[in-house]
């Protein structure tokens, strides 16, 4: 029989205009989205019941750039009754908006209730997104520049970060001069990965302000994660088929699955000349393989105009995938801040990852699950207990009232996640 896990979430907001604390207990949804490929940090929001006066005050503070502070606490029910605090997170409120919703009260009578959604951001993440303080010229590896940036964070903000790395394929190239200045500090790691190739393989750097786990370092507010898809052997393995996670495993629903394909034939076997742009010019290197004609899927974009009213119109872009028979390109253009040979090696390693090591893309939903089960930087086994070959790339936590009637304050945690599945013969 399934054991249900319930939570209680509270929100306390410090109003600078009212000079008081506003306490919200009627929480309807608390959502955290971790999408490290498309975002640099978490997307966080909370929907709650409040009065109109409170919203107007908080909205005025946001518009005057005096961002209110919010403290979100998560309590876990023990044996369905007692509560214990398991997570407390501090935020700034970036926006506050009203949601319209008709519900029924406990007496069965319909009433209109005011629900508001706050868009939240960690104060340190907000500062890193609006300032550029790490302006240095560094000699050596771009990975060393990344370490210097992490030291800069600790020196400026204290011991609030945990730095996680699984990458062993570090680029050993020694730069004579490496400039770290960007428009905002939060972009520094991405710049070092994309422009200066700190890793030799595909990877990302992510600021996670919803740091969860059971070890002492998980008590630190922000986890800075350097992840390499070429070095997964050191990741923590979670056996979802074990007795501990049996309920979650049987509650899991597969929403979508697609094969991991090179749909635009970027890595198809072909006789290719690689033009590598380097700081000293452009070099030409031949990658000898076999040219073949294949069906190529393309996504052409078109723009149309949509009228809003008699005086305004907006442009919208839409795209439809089409398929046609074509030859792969006879040349590719690569960027090589270090050497042309290293650029071609990175291209070939990525080709092996996309065409040989990755099998599929998987999207799942699990209702009523403990919120720390699905995490970035972990390996999972959904098909074979011996093969830990699923890596999450997007995780969406939603503490919500699904199936819970008022006035019960309990929430459940639903998790939606996207995974990349590695081939089992390459599983850990």
C-alpha cells in the first residue's frame, strides 16, 4: 500500500513600506524549475491566498525597486500529524500578480477567492545578475579562471556556496591572456565554457538556490554545479527500483519518449572540411569519412502579423518541421580559441556522444513523491536495476493541493523531469 507524503509550506514577507511582516499560510502552489541547458539559475514562484491591500503594497515596492524579502519554509508531516522543518529558503519578490480562480469552500458554497503569484529570486543570484565585479585578465587554463571566480564568490559572499564538479575532461590548454569580463557575473562560467572551452566535452554550469540533500554541505543555500556529459562515472546513483523508492517507481508516468537523434545530420558520416576560427586566423582540416545522401529534417521559421486591436499589432514567429532528401554539408565551421586540433577533437567527441552513447529522451511525472528523489547530478535506473543510465536535464518541483480538500493545509509534491538515457553498454 502506498505511503503518502504530505508537506506544509508557509511564506513570510517583509514589507519595507508597512515595516512589518506579512504571513501567508494558505499556499496553493510552490514551484521550482531547474533547467540548466536554457537557464543559469532556478525559476521559482509561489501562488497563495492574500488580500488585495497586501498585493497593492508589495506591487508598489516591486515597482519602486524596493524588492520585498520572502522566506519560504517547507515542513514535512510525520505520521500524518507532527510537522518538522526540512527546508527554509530566502528570496526577493521580483513580481506580484493576481490570479482569478473560483473555488468551493468547506460548506459547498461557491466563493471568489483572491490568489496571487509571486515570482521569486535568490538575493545573491539577483546581485550576480545585475552586477559585473569579476573583471580580470588571467593567464593559464580557463578552468583555473573558473576556480578563481568561485573563490571570488566565497570571498565576497561568505561560505554559502557548495561547488560540485564531475568533469574530469578539463581542457589543459594554457592561455597567455584570458579576459573574464561580461555584462553580469552570473554569465562568467558560461563564458568560460563556451568561449574558452574549459571542458573538452558538452557541459553546463548552473546556480541552484534550491540545494537539497542529506549531507552537511546541503545546508548551504546555493549549489554551483559544473556538469560534464563526458564524465558521468562519479555521479551519485539512485536505485528507484529498491524497496525504499518502490511507491514512487510505481507512481511514475511516462509522458513522452523520443530517440536521441541527430535530426539535422550535423554529425552524419561525410567527407568534411573543418574550417576552424582561432584568435590567429582560420585553419582548414579535413575529416575523411563517407559522403551519403540522407533525409534531413529542417525547421524553417516564418513571421506573421497579428492584430491586437484597431491600433496595435504584433509580430509572431512560428515554425513547422519539414523533411527533405539532401546531402549533408561538405564543410563545417568550428570555433577554436585554443588550437584547431583540439576543436576537431571536441567535435568528434560530441559526435560520439550524440550518435553512439545517447539512446533516448524521456519525460516523466511522479505524483506524491518526496521532493529530493529526482535531482540534477544523479544517475537513475528506470529499466534495468543494474544499469544506471538516466541523467536528469530538467527537474520541475511542484508543491500543490492536487486532490486535497480545504481547509486541510497539506500539500503534495509532484515532480516532472526530463532525462537523457545513455546506451546500457555504456552505463555505469
